[in-house]
C-alpha cells in the first residue's frame, strides 16, 4: 500500500525538484557570468587607478634616461641625482617647512572653529559650516589669483606668511570636517555628566571634550599636511622665484625634461604620503574620516 | 523665540573668531578685490586715475577665442565627469557591498593611494604612459599592432584620461556613501520577485543612488574645470582652458584686470555648482532622515 501510494507522490516530488534545478541552473548561468563581468570590470578599474603609480616606481628605478618598457635593469642613479640636486632638496625642505606651518595654523584655527560650531550654539551654524568648507569646492586657482592680486595691490610682494595663509585657507576645511565628524558622533551626555558631577565648563572641556576629539583633530592635521605638501594652484601664484615648493619645482622640471629624476622625486613623495596614511590608520582607523 | 529651542550662545562660540578673521582677510576681501579689479581700467596703486570699465567682460563676449576657451573647459569637464561616473560607479558599488572587512580596507587603500600621490606626480605618470615613446605605444609597437605611435596625449583625450584618473576617487567616495545607505534587502526583494540582478540594479539601486550620482558629478565637474597642471602638461601647451588662460594673463601679459574678469567667470560657474552640490547633499541627508 505504502509503495503504491508513495510512488506517484515521489515522482511528483522528483519532477518538481527537477524543474526547480533547471530553473535555478537557467538563471545561475547568466548570473555567474554577470558576477564575473562585475569583478572583471572592477579589477580593470583598479588597474587603471594603480598602474600609473606602479609605472612611476618602475621608471624611477630604470637606469635609461628615457622611458623604456620593459625596464632594462635596476639602478638608484635617479635617486642620487635627486638628492644631489640643490634645487630639489631646497624645494623639498621648503615644502616641508610650509606644510608644517600650515598644519599648525590650520589645526589650531580649524579645530577651534569646529568646537565653536558644535558647542557654541552659534546662530546660522549651517551657513558657517558651508563657508568654512567652501575653499574645498571653489577652484584653488581662484584663491591663488585673488590672494596674488591683493598682495600686488597692497604692495607686500610674495611673503612667506602670504603663502602659508593661502595654504591654511585651503587646508582648514579638512580639519573642520574631521573634527566636526567626531564632535557630532560622541555623546553630549558625557559632557553633561561631567558638569553634573561638579566640573566647571572649562574643566569639562579640557578633561572630557578635548581628549575625545583628539583623533578627529589629528586626522585633520595629517590631511592638512598632505594637502599643503601637494598643494599646487595656490603656490603657483604665491611662491617667490628662487624659493619654490616641491610640486612647483617638479612642474617646472617636467615642462622641459622627462627623465627618471622626476620618477625618483615622485617615489619620495609617494613614500611620504604612505607613511602618513599608515600613521593615520594607526591613529584613527581609515573608515572614520572618509566621508565626503 | 522660546529659550528651549534656541540655547544661549556661550563662550565657546568665541573660538570661531580667529578663523572668521582669516576668512575675512584672506578669502572674502581678496575675492571682493578681484571682483573690483575686473571692472577697473588699471591697477589703482600704480595708476592714480583709474575708472570703471566693462571692457574686460566685453573682450570676452566679443572675441570668439575666449568663448571657445570657456567652451573647451566645460567640454573637458563634462567628458571627465561622465567617464569618472562610468568608471567610479562599479568600484563604489563593490566597496559598498563587499562583506569582508579586509577587502573593504584594501579597496579603500586602492582608492586613497592615488589621491595621496599628488597631482604633478600623477600627471607625470600619465605622460610616461601616453607619450609617443610612452609605455602604451612601446607595448603596442612591440606586439606589432601599430607601426606609427598613437597620438594619445597633447590633445583633449589625453587631458581627459589624466583628469579622470585624478578625480575618480572623489566620485567613488561620494557614491560609496550613498550606495551603502541603500538597504540591500530592497535588491534581494526585487530578485526574489523574479527580477534578474541586472534588472534589480537598474530599477532599484540605480534610481536610489541618483542623489549620489548628482553630488559626485557636480564635485568632479567643479574640480575638473579648475584643473591647471594636467591640462597644461597633457595638453602640451596646445589646448587652452580657463585656468591656463588666467595664469597666462598674469605671468605673461600681466593683465590683472582681464585675469580678474576671467576669474569672475570661473567663480560664477563654480559658485552655481557649489550651491547645486549643497542642495543635492541636503536631499541625500533628508532621504536618510526618512528611513
């Protein structure tokens, strides 16, 4: 009895199972190909993003004075030429000097502004934030042009403080953004608790707020350093002849020469940038500040 | 206004003052001066009798060369934006949907690495790739695919390739944030109802990520039209864009007034983009508020 009853039933089940598998297989084939296409496209995009950086490194180590592919050997002659060149070394030192001054100025001003915006109950704070972030979106070449014209009108020449002020202006948005992100994320009740326990607002600020916003401020500072170190359009208008920043010197060199020295200089900048990124990751973790 | 809805301004608000001073003296005042200079006949410091003039703007309107330069700048900006979107979207989608934390960190590194490499260095990289004796032409020649080198740079194509590489990370980071906020279960629901993954993407994910597409595109366009290094080096001084023309007016012609007028044109275009960008970002965060 059981066998008779179960047979048609099992056949039904089997055929149902077969149709499902067939349907799944029918859909799975294009799905698998779609998945492969998706990954292939993304890998191609990653190659597009990273290959130029790899090429620069290869080119810096290649001994021939012109571009040769595949490379014929490994040499450090371009690094020697770079470190022996007074122009490049002077520019590297000057860039580091400007970036250091800019970082201090942008961090102090930007972090204070962020605190004022987040905790000062300022009216129109949204407009203030938009204003503080505007040097990011407005072409930096305009900031350079406008400052250059003002310095010409005021007849002050091209002073170092003028260059640092320009750099500070274009780096402040990063500090404001990272500091504000941290200030918005942490619990205001921590500050309230400190005050309820009898701490004065000033003591609360130094013992609760400041330690908590430190990662955001540090991330902003590192960003400010990188942006200032790589800054081009503002420097283009504001550097004095004879004391140029590294990007300007590289640019002027590139206009006439395409040898491996530029590759070596690039590798030095890339290494500096990577050291900074690793430091950044150590201090705050990469995810927390990458918000556009 | 009731006190509860508008808390009193406290002493921390004073911390805004140093930045306010910096912005007033080194941002608003200079840009104001630029606006004034663009309608003056000369430099008021050197020449005692300067007057009002619209000749700098008239020169732009009357000479088709300058209109051509403005159009070239916008055209390069549009192509760069379109290419950055097409290239940036898949990567942003992958970054937003990848499950592995290590995978996400590696992708983030890959996107940030070019951003941290400096514009001059990246432009140099593309010069070594695209020039007549560059890597791409050498590879193609060695395989016998071409006999004469392809003209890959010193034209608009070269400029656009370089600009896309420089600005695609901005597109990816903007898009990833927006795609990441789209509930993945919406796509799964569409697929469970019988839609193919492609159709689920076109009808669910893509429309929901439109604000991100718009915000990223505005950002990339604003950055691309103000680029200087890449257009001048990859264009080989052959192609004139607005930023190149502005710097030329200062460095070669020392025509501060005309440079200021050109600057005002670029400022107007950029300001409208900034306003649109902030509006779109407002839409994005408004949408998040609804969820």
